[in-house]
C-alpha cells in the first residue's frame, strides 16, 4: 500500500569512517548532553554562579545517568539479553539503543549529588537550573530512535506517519509500512516542557527543586499517552505498560513535592554557589595593600607635619637671637646653657659672701 506522505527512516543508523563507526544514536545522546550543559551554564550564571560549575558537576552526573539508564532498560527487558538463545554481552551494547529515562534521572541525580557535595552546592538548586536542559537533551536524544528504527507506535496512515523497513517491523504487523512516530511526539513534547519550565521559573521564581519537579510532572503526562501508543514489547500490569505505571507514580511524587516544598520552603534561594576560596583570598590580598598604602600615606603626612612644626620652632628661635637646632642636639645645648648659668650664679653668690665676711 503506497502513501502520498510519510516520514522516511534512514537506510542505516551507522556510518563508518575507516574502522571507526559513527552511530546516529550516539551522536544524538552526545549533542543532547552538550545542549543541556550549555543551557544549564547560562542559567546558573544568571543566578550568580560560575558557568563552569554545571560542566564540572556533569562530569559526575552524565556517566552515572548513562549507567542508570542502561540498567533500567536491561532490568525491565531482561528477556532480551538473558535466557536460551540470548547473549548477555549484548546488554553492554548501549549504542544499539536502550536507555530508560527513569534510571538515567535516578542514578544521574546520585552523580549530581556527589558533584554538588564536592562544591558545597545545594542539589535542589542545581536540579532547578538543569531541568530545561535535560528536557531538551531528551528531545534531541529521541532522534536516536529514528536512526535505529525503534520505539515507534501503532500502524497509521496519517500524513506524518513513520515508514519502517520490513526488517524492523513487529512480527504481527509485517504488512503495515507506516506507524505513529512516537519518537517525534516525545521530542516535541520535551521541547514544550523545556519552554514551560523556563517560563514558569522566570514568572514565579521557582526554587528549592520545584522547577525540576515541574519538569518531571509535565514530562510524565506526555510520556503516559505516548507510551500508550507504542507497540514494542513491554511488561504489562493490570492492562497498562510498566512505563505507564511508572509515569503515574512519578507524576504523583513530583506534584506532592511541589506542594510540600512550597509550604516548607517558599521562595527561591538567595545564592546558588558559595564564593570560591581562591577568589575570596585574592580579594582580601588586594584589599590589604590598599589599606597599607593608606596607612603609609597618613604616616607620611604626619611626618611632614612634624617636620614643618620643628622648622617653625627653629625659625622662631633664630628670630629671637638663638639659633634653633631641631631634635636632640637643641635639647642638649639648652641643658648645657642652663648648667653654665647656674654655675655663674653660684660663683657670684660665693664672692659676695666672702666680701661680707
């Protein structure tokens, strides 16, 4: 059956540059990480922090997030890697797809917590700043599913349907050529989530982790209905896919956190990052010489004033007929003159006594 309009899938998801494979899935993940760090750095600096702080903590958060995302996928889809006819080594082939956002956020938060503790930074404040960037990273990362022709939805003939090659179609719908592009739905939804969080954060000054909670709550709403469209194998509980139940639980937790946090800690943090020790010492070192210079200048003025006073005294003494000698020499001369006067007076008195006798 031919359709007038549809979204084509790439013929292959990897290109080889000599012996080096260039995989579209991996590129989407890498680009998403860079966008998240870039946007997070700008938002962190706008709140008074250093731009490099986000990247420094991402060194911890990103590897933890990748491991957590892969663990969640392998645990919830263990039948793909373990059992008869399966190869457990494939569980490590992350480039073939399979990252669970729930595990990525959970373990990524642990890595971010370690990085924040090393820098003396509040984890909720960090989470608020990076929330829109994470949503954009997800929007970009979802295009990796397009390269791998995976995680699409039910068959459809809509103009924006996604054409899937026969080798990647489910066994029960081999005759269907086009499906719902759930990767595109989620990508667009995540862009909307990022814009909503940025707007709400500016409008209401969200703090203490509430911007991150808003991201989680709004993402899970979209993930619920998008997950409902997917046809890939998944565990079901009471008629719903496992990720649907996860979305419900996480949504409830995020909303509860926003309500409780707003009551216990209203407003936003006044500062997000302590002043670096090196910078503080540098400021102090700069200030001390300035103060010393002021003291030296004041002392110089005092010395100049003393010298002027002594000069005035010397001039006055000279005007009276006595040459003035500043300092210790003048005092010694005055004492000597006093002693001579006393001796002359004593001699005169003795001479008068001798005449009377």
